[in-house]
C-alpha cells in the first residue's frame, strides 16, 4: 500500500472514531416541548429540555441508562411564584432513576430521586406540615377527643 493511501486511511479512521466517540458520549438532543422530551424519555436517549412552567423553570437532562433505569437530572432554575422558602430551591438539582419507558415527570415521585433538591423539597414539606399542625392544634385536639 502506498504511503499516501496509508495516511488517508488513518485520517479517515480517526474521523470515523471521533464521530463515534462524539455521538456515544457527548451528543444529546434538545427538545422545545414536553412531547419531544417524553418521546426521548421513553427510550432514555440523552436529551435536554427546559420546561418554563407558570410557577417554576425546570431543566431536565436525560443522562442515559444506568443499572437498568433511566437517569434524569432535574434542576430548578427559577421559582416564579410561591412562598419565600421555595426560593432556596433555585440552583439545586437531583438525579432521578425512572423505569425505562416511564414518561412521568421525574420530580413527581421523590422516592426515585437523590440529591440536594430532594432534601430541600422534603425540608419544605416537613416545615409546612409542622406549621399546619401548630396552626390547627386546637381543631386537631378536638378531633382526637372525639375519637377517644
């Protein structure tokens, strides 16, 4: 084989290898709507989706398959409405592991998620439950007395 042909073959192999590496490890789809995201979520293909909802801006990033589950990173970019305690959620994220084929919103079932965002969600829920109990202790006590 000629020296020039060897160089062309090596360059061609490097280009193909670079393409394979890029599409395997770095490429991800960008979705503009929920239907697009859910179609990629169902197959667990690497995808990014910015969900600009009325009250919160979410960033979803499907990372791919891990241990038979679909790993999705969920980040709160902005809280638009709600109590001030929710503002601490901004900039936090969590990884959620959904069953492949599941197209539900990852943050709906916190048992499937791990990370700071989950901890902050739980902290807010506990504080809200505590506040509700304190605010309604009289009514709760009356209801307990009725059952005894």
